[in-house]
């Protein structure tokens, strides 16, 4: 079996197409989140904290210290075919009421920051109030016009 390595020269990252529908802007906001079992929505982790490193109308980049809590993995249930949810709450730097959303993990990877190892977790909003999404879109437009 051979892998398709077109666009990959061995030294650079592979070329890939951006799949996001919405632009994102950097931020540094504290987030509170809980992992919710995709198999049993009554099984919820304790409240955890992380940092929203960027935000857009479709989701956030959440930086966290670990991928598991209360026996739940941030992305999948015991069976990797069942994806867990992330209930996330954060404030935009512009202020206002907290943004609350239910999200799915689009991807995650180990990240390295000055403070030590963290995980970068790409969250895609699945359930968010339309007015909260609009507040995010307005914030992104103010921070990154065009």
C-alpha cells in the first residue's frame, strides 16, 4: 500500500486546503468547558479550564492541559466511533455576556507553549445561539476587516 505524498517534499508540511467557512482571529480568552459523552449525555466531566487561542464564527482553537477528565476523552467515547461533545463557555475580548456553545472536536494535537506542553483542540460549533454567532462574526470583522 502506498501513500499519496503529492504536495509533500519531506521537509515541509503537506499542502492542504483550508476547510473553514469562517475567518478566525487570535484571542487569549479564558474558557470553561465540560466533556459530554456522546453515548450517555448524562455522563459529563467536571468543569475544566483552557484558553481560546483563536475564534471565528464556526469554532475556536482551545488550548488545554489534558485530553481526558472524569473518564471521558475530549474527542471520542470508549468506542472511537462515538464522538463526544464539548460544552464550552468563553467571553470575547470585546466583553458582553459569555458565549456558550456545544461543539465537536474537529482535530487535536500536542502543542508546545512557553509554559509547557498543552494540547491544541480545534472545536467546531454544532449548537450555538444565532445572536452569539453574530457577536463572534462582528468581533472578527472589527479585528480583521476585509
